[in-house]
């Protein structure tokens, strides 16, 4: 090997050494970067979950507490959202109060609400109850409407689930099953509406109502009661619950009222509407017709106290002009109902717009007390519920359930729109069948 080759090899070696040295020098800082993982100190945040320990502090046995999940099937959206959201607030008050009661007694379990939005839709309600069942949740509070309730009845029965509705009232669902309803069925409300029509001097009423199990049931019971009192129920309008505009219906209704006014005197013809929040749209169309503005309008629990109806200026104006009055079952005037109303007002700044907040509150308590009595098997709870209701005194007073599992008896309130605001103006006494001014 000549000297040139030797020098070449030596030079290459030196270059390699220098290159490696430079590479090491340049890459030297990179290993420092792993210091960045110090950021994972953030995982310390999971310490926050310590908060759930708070509910068990009263027992001093945080490790021995069992959580019992209870489903909530109420509409946060859709036609009944205004009622559903208020009833959910009542249930949250109820579970807080009930868990406090358990803690004071040193019980080793607590109740937890698992809320699902039914969207005021019967199909979605079934999907939600199926979802609860898939999670092993066998008890649910809700749903809001009778259409939703009817759609889940068979599933609840076949899967041994217990459903406690605070507001389903259709007489068509008054059967012995796994559904308990903390309201009277509408055979009672139909009689109240008929009494109201009769005492208001109405000889003939033109109905417009939702074409569903609730609307049909209340229409039929009102028609039966009013006819027995000598009144006449004219042919009216049964509308699709999914419509959102009422221009055609308002025109047809106006002609129907005109036909009755040709035979009866002013003050002897009225309109009875059975609907939910969509009645706002009906009122917005009806206000365009002098005939519909000239007769008194009557409603039911689907509208009584509903804020959407008076929040809309045209709707509120129409309700005021027509002396709109609606019926809904009444809560008891006792310490529990006063406490719940006060708590609701403190939280929301307003009074509850529907009395279902009281039946919602009581439904959770009766369910919880039944669990305390017989344990957590759904069928055992089903057998216990009526006895627990009779022994319980809540916002509704004593919760007496009939053979169909519905509230057996209740007074009713009459709500009117006066100067654009809801006001409870009278009360129907179930014992006497009389309406008394407040």
C-alpha cells in the first residue's frame, strides 16, 4: 500500500470520527427533550374524581356505598320540552333529598339518575328504554306523554322493567301492567273540562285535538261527560301531531265555529283544544280570524301553565283575548309542595309551569322507599309500590294508586291567561264535583 492510500484511509477514518462526533454533538440536546414528559404531571388532575366521595361522607363509609342507577325518560327537546326540563329539575331535587335521607339513616346505598332525552318522540322513547335495559337499569321515571308511554309498555312488561310516569294520563293506558302513573287518568279530567264548559254557559263546543292516544282519550272522555250534561260536541278537527303550521286547520275551524254561531247565541259556542306546545302555532294562525277571536277557548293539562304559550307575543295576545282557561291536576298544599316550589323558584327564578313537577318528585320518593322496603328486584318493587304510596305523604299528599297503577283521585286547578301571564284562578273539588274560585 502506498503512502497516498495510507493517507486516504487515515483521512477517511478521521472524517468518520469527526462526523460521528458532530452527530453526537448535534443530537446531544434531543435526549434532553424527554424531559417534556414532565408535562404528564397533568395526570394529577384525576385527583378531581375524589369529589364523588362527598355524597357518602355522612355515613363515614365511602367504601361500602352501593350506587343504584335509575333511568330518567324525559324530553329535553320536542313538543314537551318545557315540561320535561322542569320535571327533570324536580327529580334532581328529589334524588338529592332522598340520598340525604339515606345518609342520615346510615344506609349503604345511594340512588343515581341516568337521564335520557326522549325528544317527545314515541320511537325515541322506546330506543331509550331499550338502552337503559341494556345497561342493566330496570327502573325508569317517565316518560312525559301517553304516546311515549304506550310505545314502551310491551317492552317494559316483557323485560321486567318498572316505569313511573309523572304525566301520562290517557284512559286507554289505564291497565294493570308495569307502568305506574302518578296522575289521574283522563276520565277524571274529561269530567272537569265538561263541568267547566257547562258552568261557563257553553251549549256547543268545537274540538281541535292531537290525533294520538292522549288526544283521542281526553277528547272521548270529555265528549262523554259533556254530552251527559246536555252539551253538544260538534264535529271538529283531529290533527297530525307532527304538523307545525296550522293555517289550514285554523281556516276549517273558523268555518266550523261560524256554522255553530248561526244557530247559537254569543257565549254559547266555545272551542276546546287538546295539544302540547304546538298550540302556540295554532294560536298564531287562529288570531287572523275574527270568528275565532270572538268565542271562548278552553284547554287541558297539555297547556296549563306552559311558558311557550305566553312567551310568544301573538299567542299570549290570542289567549288573553279569548279568555283561554286550561285544566290540570292539583298538588296538595302542604309542607312538601311548598318546599319544592320554593326550591324551584330559588334555582330558576320562576314558579313551576306545570304540576307534574310534584308528581315527579313523589314518584322518585315512592320508588326509593319501596327499594328500601324490599330491595332492588324490579318485580318485588312492583308489588310494593301501592303500599308504599299509601304510607307516604308528599307533594301530592297520600299517593293512592288504583288497580291500574294510576293516581286514584285528585283535585284539579284551572289556569287562565290574564294580561299575557298564567294565573291559577279556580279549583275543582273532586269530592263535590264543584268549581270554586281561588
